[in-house]
């Protein structure tokens, strides 16, 4: 399969990105914010949902970079930023508009009631696979209705 490359410039686009990063895992060490350049990035191991439909085994994960531009502030809740080896599970990416927009807050919703909040001037996100796929026997499971 070809490497995935997505660009999000509005809430609908961000929903597509969110679907592709659902159940991605990453280490705290993979979080980077460059305040001078106003860029936030996250190195993730994403579950390859686009090839998982109907399969019962031999799923895939891929290394990817999720990045956001026009970021004015970053906040985190529910995990220790100093624990670089801690592994976090990304559940969804959502946008909360501020006023009439386009500014607002991008929320990276994590398992265990954890969160990374990005204050942004506008939505400008990119998801790009950066490495090959590897096999995993485990498909993420979600509670009923979730």
C-alpha cells in the first residue's frame, strides 16, 4: 500500500484525519512543539484502519507524523510530560471553534482521560506516513456503542 498523506484545512478534513489516527500509540518523547515556528508534531504508530476492514488477523501499523501549524499554545492533562517512555493511546482529534472562527482549540483526546490541547489560529494539519508497515495480530477494541 502507498504511504498515506492527508491535509486538513477545516473541521470536515480534520474528521478524516481523526479516523486515520484513531488508536494510534506514541511515546511522550514523540511530542514536539516549536513555539518560534508555531508548529506542533507528534510521531505516532497508527493502526492502518483502511486495510483492516473484514480482516480477522494480520493487521498493520505504520509510523507516521501528525503535525499542526499556526499553533499559539499547547496544554496537556492527565499524563507526565517528563516520563519520555510513557506510551499514550490517541482516540480522536476534534476541534472546538472559538467565537466565529477560524481560531479555536484542537483537542487530541487520549485514553485514560488524558488530553493535549492546541490553541490554533486556524486548522492546518497534516498526517503523513513516514515508514513501512509492520504486522500486528491485535485489532483495537472499543466498548459497545463507542
